[in-house]
């Protein structure tokens, strides 16, 4: 799927590997890169659901918001603007990297 960063600081983190706002351990940063690459490689939303470890899920707070786990502490919040009627293919907008506690 096509991926675009809506959050400029996350784009900087992805392109440069560092950010003043997001001070992450190397292991978390590595998983962040891996998750963005998984989003880019996904052909449709089913590719994301096939990977149980990322716990891809729709967020209850908004219509098109989803989250996927970076690790037990962090999750990546994305918005998907679907381009087909089945709502399986669309453009992904990376919105936030937030702390998330618990399972």
C-alpha cells in the first residue's frame, strides 16, 4: 500500500534515524523501521491482519484510524483512506507513535 507520513517528526525519524521528539532505544527504532516497511510492502489490509505479532486493529475512537504494535510499549497510529469498495486497499497515513501500555 502507498504510505505517507502525516507527522513531520516521524518522517524525520524515518529518514534520518533520529528525532528530538522521539528518543527511542535502538531496538524500538529498528522495529519502527520494520513496521513502516511492512506497511509499504502490504498489498492490502489482509496482509497486516496475517501478522499476529503486530496486533493490527481498528481504533475505537475514529472511523479510519488503526494501530499496530511496535513493541509492548509503543504503537504506530495510522489512518487508511480506502480506494476500493471492499475497503481493503488504500493509502496509509502515518499519524503518531504513541506509548501504549498493556495487552
